[in-house]
C-alpha cells in the first residue's frame, strides 16, 4: 500500500466535492475547501477517526469493502475507484455483468431526488441505493445479504416480499420477474449469477420452475404498477427508468398521475416516513 499517495488521492477528491454535490447543507460559517473528513466518513458509513487515520497515513490497510464504501461516499467514478483500490494495494476487481458501484453522475442525480421515491439497482435486481421515500414506499431493500439481495429470489422464497403487491397482481408480477431473469440468463449463461439464482429457484419454488419452463418474455418495462402500502393504501405508480449501460444499472423514479388519489397518497409518504 502506498500510504502517501492513497492519502493524497483521498484528500484531493474530498476537497473537490462541495456539500451541495452530496446533498449536505453548506452552512454560513463554512471555511473548509470541499468536504470535511467527518462528512466523508458519515457518507461512507465509517468512523471519522478511521477515515482520518487513512488520510494521515496511519492505521491498518483498508479492506476492499471499506474502499468501496468510501468510493460511494466520495462519488468516485469507476476509474477513480480502481485507482483507489490500486493505491491501497489490492488487486483490481474483475468486471462482472452486475455492477455494484454507482458512478458519480448517477449518484448526483439520485442525491437530487431526495424528495421523491427513487432507487438504483443493478441488472440482477439488487437494490444498491434508495432515497428515504423509496424506502418508505418499498421497505429497505438495501439491507439484504446473499441471494436475498435479488428481488426475484425474495419474491419466490419469502412471503413477506409479496405483502405490498395486491394479490390479484401476483401472477403477473411472478411472470415479469421470471422473464427478466430468463433474459439475463440467456445473455450471461448458466454459470453467471443469474444462472445460479435461476438454478436455486428451480429447486426451491414450484411456481418459478413452472413459469421458467414456459419461457416467458419481457413485456413493457415501464408499465403501471399497483402497490398496497400499509399506511397510505393502494397506489398506482409509474416507474420511469434511466439506464447506465456502462454499469448495467437502472435508476427508477416512482411517480403517480397528478390529481389522482394515488398522487395524494404518494405525498403522504413524506409524513409517514420509513417503516
């Protein structure tokens, strides 16, 4: 690990960011050029002391997981993240079809959507980041580990995944999730993460196995979806999506038609908060 260059790299990236770039208030007495160390630590989910010791060329070698968190906190590009990993003495990550690193441009867009339900997920259906209102609408989808990270896997293995979808829509939802997984499987092969999830589900869920054998195809991507929220009731929502082809990720923003009951109920989420 090159401690000096690692520290210099982090400092220059930290000083290049302004509070408003990451959704933080500037404050009237701010004198720091760029972000403060403690702000980067909070954005990265590490302690201020731990982060400070890295910039001060002290402490242990950061793990790849910690580096990934810091890369998110600093809104690094994929290339900048690779440089960060190199300076810490780790091998560069192998590029896979499912990207977990959200690039800086997508992060800036998501930060600007703090007042609406929006989230970023990778091509496998793993939610990487949510706004507060997205978590209020859908539940915290970023807290899962292992195969449970994948929405299709939860849908067919955990009854709780279906609670917010009206029962009469379950069949259509099952078919849509199966079709999307099948399309990804066709692109990436049986030894890919999609292949592993599909094989696992075929052994665990008769419903999935039957749908898989029907070879369903993907329908309209942004069709309306109904959701039965436990606090505000039934909503009909539209999920408008921005794709990042470099990372195979999608940013989805959930909206309702103005003037409708669903629109009014969606506004209540800011009061209800995260459940």
